[in-house]
């Protein structure tokens, strides 16, 4: 067997980013990763991840696990293969790479693979876990959590500017649904506007005094989507809004506040909860607080979690997603350093 050339993280990121893999369409990038890692001597396992009803017919998808045959890993690197839409083609200049996924999280995949190969060559017991569905509902992480590999530590990759996250906010997603009676808008007394009810409740939500945790910051609320009604001259018989709260502690007081704001005007359905998480520091590494949510709460069987990765969350999910080549290469050394400190 020929000796493998060291991984070029920029080139590998480009190869990953040239495969469109918005959530529910991860099959092709999963196949590519599985074949790539197998060709570099890893023992690869593909874990099927079911498609939800809303995406029926979009093809198979899976998680990809890579390890050493017959070996229990002490530490596993993990991140996600899916991206948010829309797809943005890869490009680069002397200093930066650009495009959908360069920082969230295909550049991270490249850095983790490079670090894992260096650590494996140095005799450390290392695994790699790349999952589907993080950007929607952590479906892949939930599947992976049913088949842990016995690792002591999990280093999850998200854009943290190469700082170690001491905490990660949770998420509470709620749907507010209002019902009414349709009528001609010239005779509002004959109808009952669902839109008006919903708007009243949403105004209350924006005034809520949500929990604050001193060393983490405040809970934040976003009304992300509003749908309802038929036309400007029709009294609306239905309306709904999608709301997301970033949690900094227990969800119960937030749930109670949302229900109280809804009163008897609208129904509230809680559709997703990912808990707030605290994590350890590592000597010598700068730290940050992640205001976003990760797969970590759904990977509880994979060892003590840490959160670390190159790139800025401020440009992830935007048309301006980019990652400095220097930062990508620094992430490889950081991953190696943290792993060695944890396993010393």
C-alpha cells in the first residue's frame, strides 16, 4: 500500500463544498466522504438516517463513522454534513475560501480529518463521526446516539473562531396557531380574524422578560415565520407563526411565559427542544459562549463534549459565508493539541 500524501484541507473543503448537501440531501456527500475515508485506510460505517414526511422522495441519507477496525476510540471528532440553503458555489482567493459550507461545516470536516489522521499516525485511538440533519432537527445525531462507539471524549465542530465554547445555548421552537371565521372585510362584524388574534399575541411575545444567565447572557426570541389569511379583502380564518427561543437554562419558565402570552387567543404547540449545555475549558485555549445550538445534546452517549471549530458564526447562514485559509490550517493544530491534552 502506497504511503498517503498529507491531506490538503483547502482542496478537500472545495471537494466537499462542490457537492450540494442542503438538509435532507446529504446522501451524495455522505457517499463521497465514506469512499474518501475508506481509500485513506479508515474502516467506514454508514448509518441510515430516515427522511421525514416533509422531504419524502429526496433519496437516501446517512451518517458516516470512520475508525480503526476492532478498536474502541478514546476520542471522536464530529460535525455535520448538511448545510442551510441556498447553495452557493465555492470560490477562493489568496486568503479566503467562500461558498456554502466553507465554515458551517465542511471546512471543519476537512480540519477534523487532517487532525484525526495525524493523531492516528501518532498512536492515539481516534474516530470520526459526520452526521446528517443538524441544521433542522439533529436527526442524524439522534440516530448516532443509539450506536455509540465507547469514546471518552467528543469534540464537536461548529464555527467558534477557533475558541473553545464554555456553553452552548439551547433552542425551544413553538408554533402559534390562531383560528377565526372568514367574512368579507367590509363587514368585519360578521367574521373573526385569526390574523388579528395572532398579531396581538406576537406583540406580547416581543415584550416578554425572558431568563438571563449571568455568565452566558439573555434568552432571545425570534418570530421567524408568519402565515395566514387569503387576501386583503377577506377576514382571515387561520394564521400561524413559527417562534424560536434561544435558551440559557431550564425551558420550563420560558414555556410558561409563551403559554401565558398566548392566553385563550391562540394554540401553542412546542415542536422542538434542545437543552442548554455547559462544557469544560482546556488550559491555554481562548474561550467563548456559543449563542447557537449544536448536535451535542443529542450525542450524549459519545463521551464528554467539547465544542471547537474554525470560522465565524456571523457569516454562516448568510450569502457571505467565508473562512480564512490560515484559520482552517490553525484549526488542525488546535484539534491535535486539544486531543493530546485530553488524552494525556
